[in-house]
């Protein structure tokens, strides 16, 4: 065994083996994997081996597509068999909402080039004849669905990695990982210590224990899971062709052919976490005792859906644990604040996702960033607020909802409220209907009078429509107020602060008393953030950006930190309110003795009421407005003065639904929609903020780019549903673009969509069609904001 290497991957399940293979594939051969037992000794050996592309997140779906296509390549490279069965699969829909969801998925697949298709009950009867179609209104067929041999596939990854120069050591347990002062690592095993630049935690069932060795918490939990293999079934073995997979969300089951019989697994409601307080080290190649009690209801349902099952005897039962993160997606990437330490765990569908996880991590390690936006599985999508107490109910919720319909406006209830601000009870008494962002409670809207206190999940305009319209009207006609708690906020200080910001941010760093908008780019010129930078003093700056991206942003800042600069995440240490609308200046004037003659993009220190505040003359509503920041300890005093003085002016609290409608009026993009690491500054129009006559990260890539596509805005002739994201855009009948986000502009009564289309088509007046829930709606490309087009009100 080597005692020094570039990377040590801990864990020889399918994920660790894939990471190792991809490192060699991308050119690093001095890499090794250590496994405490034999390869596959965690969840991997007992998996059902099914794979599919369907995933609500487009990038995750693309990585699943990559994984599935990789297996042939692995077989060719190694000459080994992965035991591939590309039999296709159909997901059933038994109600309109579920069918809408499948139609929306199919629409996304059009742009992604995936060959799925919507099928009728008659077609399902031909594809999957053992299915009882009572109540089924349609389905989604995916020819890429299939299954494989979990052990053979893991060994094929391992062989391919060895062929690329990697070393694999089995029966070698890691007992400690310690970081040296120079940032490199000692990986201590029962066969000796290995010195390495990089550690990858692919510990699967033991990933929590492996993470703890480096002093951090991996937010995941094993869940028990069970599938049954039946005796031979004549309707199956007499067919001549292999029966495809059938996913029956109503029955929370997946079914496929196994030999001459069937294999059926369940995501049952009475599910059970396993080894909550830690996975025993002596758990090996073993299964959990059969437990039919918790799947009794699921089996009864399955008998109705697949009547042949009732006659088939049980040949074997597989009941084992596998891990989930709180949202069910993998935990991948560099651990914030730990140089050279990488996560590749929480992968609940190793055979759909393992290849994509390996590729992503290898790109990240070797190139410094992944090729596509991987926020959905970035380990930094959870902050240091996450605890085992939060993870547990969220994982149970996720398991139970594995086959549930996911609505774009849905708020999931488990582990709520988790984090709240001093406004929580006041806003609740004002009717706040809460959503959740990065663990924080955020009002979506305020229910007044007989407005609904629960927003129904829907693909169409929801029952929060009227409340949102009322809040939008209050902002545009008087003054609205909301909290500034869900901004990521950073304080940058020190003699080198300006120089550092000039290097990190692509845009202009403002002079004292002013603020500026700027993109932050990766080395490859991809968008890493859209920031507001305010200069409070010569060596003191204040940044704001997306609240949900704060762990990712901080990780980037710390990776690029220099002497003479102090970077602090003050997201939860600074709060305050935004006031917006034509009466917002009068309101501010009524609350302070300081002058309020601020120009657009000015920033000033003021006393508002009795609170010491930093006031910025800017508003994401696109209206005259102010962001008033204060210490959270002063929050209620600030609220009282604004609320009391605003009463005569018609002050109205507004939530995120209104905010996201108001921003449409002036075509303001939002983070992870129009602006994300999938896009460049030029594609998204953020290049207008770039200051080209300075050096900054990403400059060369941004400079050399000739973007093929452009972000544009459409006025959509919608019915009762608006664009959410990833709907295909048809130009002259061909899918040439997709939507990034959209919604209903309550102020103008228009349905607005943002999307990326080929640059040569990006001309005012272009007529396109946008597919919303299976319906191709006409839309017109517009270039002038639909409110305050010349910015008079914004700058007034
Ligand atoms: C019943 C069941 C059915 C399933 N069916 C499917 C399916 O059809 N399709 C699908 O995609 N997924 C399925 N899964 C999930 C799948 O098994 C997992 O996604 C996958 O196995 C995760 O692989 P992994 O490499 O992350 O973890 P693991 O397989 O748990 O591997 C981790 C490895 O790390 C090693 N290790 C841990 N700590 C150390 C240490 N300190 N030192 C050295 N080595 C260490 C362990 O020994 C182990 O071999 C199923 C799971 C279950 C339980």
C-alpha cells in the first residue's frame, strides 16, 4: 500500500468506485481507494440495481442520463459485464395533477434531448400488460429505464480505475483523518497512514462517522428499505420479451422483472430510520430481518395494481439500509472551510446518480469547478444551522414523499419552523403564510380578511393569487414593507478590502457612500453570484446576495482569501426592512431626523426611530424604495416606528409571492433562475455590469466568450398557469430554447416568462410558443420593462 498519494477515496461502494474511476478518466492516476471490507460492503451489494433519468431538477436528470449512458462505456473499457437490462419504464398517473407533473417533465426533456414520451392507458396496456389500468389516465415512458448488476457494476468501475493507474486497498479501515498545518491530510488506517492532498468521504452508510473524524457533520440518515422477489410468474416468463419497469406513485412502488419472476419495492409511509445515532462498524454484508407489517398496505395496493402478484409466491426478501440527505439529493463537493476535504455521500440512488456524482466531483477537484450547475447536490446547500434533529424528520418526510407530486409552490412541513427572526410572532399575527428558505422561515404572503391561510400546492395559479395581487397593489400605489432577513450578507473589511473585491467581483466596486451591482464569476466565466456591493467606509464594505447560496459564497470567499482582508458572514447578524412604493420616502422621512435626500444607489448611516441603521436607496421591487439594515436586537424597535408612521400611508406587509411578481415588471432576474452557474454573464445580460479595465477572476473566459444564446423576456398569452422554469420555447415549431422562470405580473395583468434562446432570434416582436402543462401558448418577445420603462420612478 502506498503511503502518499494525491487523493484518498474512503469507501468502496458504487459511489467511491465511480469517483475513483472518474479521477483517472480526467487524468489523475496517483489516486487510491481504501475499503474497510470487500468492495460493495455497504448499501451497494443489496441494491435492486434499478436506474432512471426522471428527476425534478434538470441538472440532476442530466447527470442521471450521463450515468446510464456510461455503463456501456464501462463494459467496453473493462470487458466486464454490468448486467445491463435496458428494458424501459413507465411511470403511471392516476390523477390530473400527477399527469400534469409528468407532462411538465416531458416538456423539460424536449430541450434536454431525452426521448421520453407521454403514453395513454391503451399504450401502457401494450407496454406493461400485467398492469391493472383502473383509474390510470396516462403515464410517462422512458426508454432509458432499466436495471443492472450492482456488484458487477461496482467491480467494473474499480477495474476501469485500476486500468487508469488507481490503487484499491480492501480490508483497510480508516480510523482517523487529521489535517496538517499545511492543509494536507493524514489518513490513518489499520494498515498504516497515508499522506494525501485530498480526502473524499464516500463512506455511504458510515459517511456520518467518516465526516466526524474530520470534525464536521454530514447531514444524512440511513432508512430501512425493502423489496420482494417473487417465484416464477407464467405471465412474465411466457412473454418472450422482458417486462419493463413500472413505477406506480399511487402505490409508492416500483416493479420490474427479475429472472422468471418479479421484483417489487416500496417507499412505504410507516417507514423507519435505521441506526439513528450512528452506524455500527460491525455491520457488514448482512440484511435486516424481513418486516411485512410496515408494507402490508403497500402490498395490498400492489395486488390490485398487478393482480399476478397475488398468485406469485415470495422467493426472497431484501431489507437493508441506505442513506438520504434531508432533500433526497446527494451531498457532493468541497466541505466549506476544510481545504482538500470532499464529500461524495448521501447518494440514495447510486445506480442512477453514481456516475454523475463521480464525474462532478472529479471535475471539481481537477478543474476547480464542475461543468454544469450542481447546486441541487452541492453539500453547501445546507448551512451550519443543520443538525441531526433537523435531518431526521426531513429525511423521513423525503422518504415518504419519494413518489409524491412536487408542486412549484409547495412548502414542506417537516422540521418547521427551524430558524425564525424577532418578527416571527408579529408577522404570524398579521396573517403570515410561511415558506422556508435555507432553514429560515420567510413569509410567502399575508392572509388578510377571508384570504386563505394555507396556499394550496398547484401547477396553476394558486389560491394565494388575490392576496398577492393586493400586496402588489399596495406597493405600487402606497408603501409595502418586508423583512431583509433572507439576504445573504457579508462584511468585508481591512486595508486590502477594495483590492480583494476588485479581484473577486467582475463589476465596479463603488466609491464611499454608493452601492453597485456586480456579477461574481468562476474561472470559467460562469456566474457564481449576483451581488450588491456597498462601500460604507474606505476599508469597509457590505455585500448582499442570495440567502440560500451563503455557504457556497462563503466557501468561495474563503478559498480566495488574502492577508489584509477579513470576510465575515453576517447574514443572520444584520436584519431590517425593505420599504417600497411611491410613499416610501415620506415614510422614511417621518421616521428619522436625518435628511432623506438620497439618490438612487446611495448608501448612508442613519438613525431611524431609535435604531442605528444603514440605509440603501435600492429596491428589488423596481420601485422607489429603501433597504434599512439594523442589528437584529433593534429589529422590533425599527418595526414599531415604521409600522406606526406607515399606518396613515397605507403601509402593507408583503411576502415573497408579491416580491417575485413585482420583479417581473422591470425584468429583474433572480438567483438560480436567470442567474446560475449554468450561465455566463454574457448569456444572462450581466455583462453590462462588468468593468473590463481591471483584472478579476473569470475575466479571460468572459472576454473570449461569444455567447450563442441570450436571456430574453416574453409576454405570454397564458391561460390559468404561468411559466415556472424549464418549459421549452418553440421557434418556428422547433424547440430552440427554454424558460428560466416566469410568473404573473399582478401590476400589469400580464404573464411574463424569461428564457434563453439563440442570439440570432433575440429580436423584439419575435413570436414563439411556450409549452405550459402540455399546452403550447403563444408568446411575444418584449424588450421594454412593463412598469416604469424609463426608470423615472425608480430613480425619483
Ligand atoms: C433495499 C435497497 C434497494 C436499493 N435499490 C436501489 C436501486 O434499485 N437503484 C439505485 O440506484 N439504488 C438503490 N439503492 C440505493 C443504493 O444501494 C445506494 O444508493 C448506493 O449503494 C450507495 O452507495 P455508496 O457507495 O454511497 O455507499 P455504500 O454502498 O454504503 O458504500 C460505502 C462503503 O464505504 C466503506 N467504508 C465506510 N467507512 C469506511 C472506513 N472508515 N474505512 C474504509 N471504508 C469505509 C463501507 O465498507 C462501504 O463499502 C437501494 C438500497 C437498498 C437498501
